[in-house]
C-alpha cells in the first residue's frame, strides 16, 4: 500500500499472543512459593513418637530438655530436636556363646576361691518419666557404659558370698536375689528399671563337681544309715514295751491263779464234801448218787454238790478276773 506523498504513515503495532491460562505472574509465583514453604515447615515441625517409645525434645536455643510421650508432637524446625528411645522391655545376655553383640560369660570366684563361670540374662527397660535425664547423663550408649559393667560386677560380688557346692545346689535362688537387690539400686540411680535377672547356668570345674557329687553321695549314705539305726532303736524300744506288757500280764495271771487256788482251798475247807464229789466225778462222771460207808449214815446227792461246786468255781473265776484287771 502506497502512502500519500508528503505524509508519514505509521505501521500498526502487533501484540504478542497470550499463553493459555493467563501465564505465571510474579504475584502468583510468590504465592506458590509461600505455600510450598509453609507445607515444608509443617512437615518438618510434625514429629510422631511411635508406640513403645519415648521422645526427648532438645531446645537448641535454651538448652532445655522435655519428655514427649507416644503420639503426634509439634517442634520448631531448626530449633528443637527430637530424640527417640525404646521404652519396651530389653535384655542383655552375658554368656559363653556370644551372639548379637552380647559379651561373653562372667568369670567369678566362689567363697573358697574356686573358679565359677556364670551365664546371665538381665531384662530391663528405661524409666519413661526420666528419659530426659537419661539422655542428658548417659545418652544412647547406656548398655555399654552402665548395664554390662554393673551386671558383671554385681554377679561377681554375689557369687563370692557362697561356696561352690551351695551355688550348684541349694543357694541358687539366694544368688539371684542378691544380684537383683544390688542391681536394682544401680539401675534406679541411672534412671533404668530392672525387670528380672536369670541365672542361665553356673559352671564349676569338672574335678570340683565330681568331688562335690561324691561328698553328697557319702552324706546321703550316712543319712540312710542313721535312719536305719533310728528304726532299729524304735523296734528295740517297742520290743521292750511288749515284753514288759507280757511280763505284767503274766504276773497278773499268776496272781489271779494264786488267789483262785486260795479261794478254792478255802471252799474245800469249808465244804469237805466237795472232796468226795471231786473223787466221785473222776471215778464215774455219770453217777448222780454215791453210797458212803454205813457208819456215815447218809447219802450224797451229787447234783446238789455239783451245783454248790459250780457256784463256788464261778465265784472263784470272777474274783480272779477282777484281780487280773486290777493288775493291768
């Protein structure tokens, strides 16, 4: 297109096309950045203490510590730090078969100086309410700095109070009780809670074990012999009692028989006819009447005399029985 001479004709301005959606303006960019920063701050400020754990919060500005129980907690990113501790039941084993980082068995001395090897398992947990103090004084390495050294020391002290024979026989529970008592005090002082002490094994030298076994066998044999002797003494005493009883019974019987004879003699003296009756009964038990010499001038009725004799014998037996009972 040709312009008119003598005049200036300006070319029309063409605007650039807009992007679909309106484009990213500086204001919109700032808004998106603020939202992203806010989300990041929220993410960094939210902390979760899992079940079975306890948290210890540390403020880097003030240097203060706080205990955080299970659940969701908010911290200031870059200012507050969260440290987690396992508050569940834990255990440490000191045994001859070292596994999982545990140390070897405990070597100790008995009261008489014999070498004793002990395998021990200790179960414990941290004190939830004092986790902040534990973090400040011991830190996470309390197994190495407190528990294992204290367990070794207290087990040795307890074993040294007993003889070797007592350790493997009658005093095992007392050893455990002594260890528990001393360890509980140390654990409490270090913000730990002792749950139990398990003496898995106490080993003594084979030669000592054999000597102890032989001694115990000999003591058992002596006990058996003493028991037999006591039984023999009891049997002898029973025999003496039986003999004394029989002797007293014989004396009482003899006394009764003597008194019976005395009464029978008295009865014969008072009734002379009984002699004739006895002779007649011996001669002929079936005879009821006996003829006496003519100069006697009477007959004997054996039935009447027999009744008298029986009455007299009954009275004699009754008297003898009463005397026998009195003798007993």
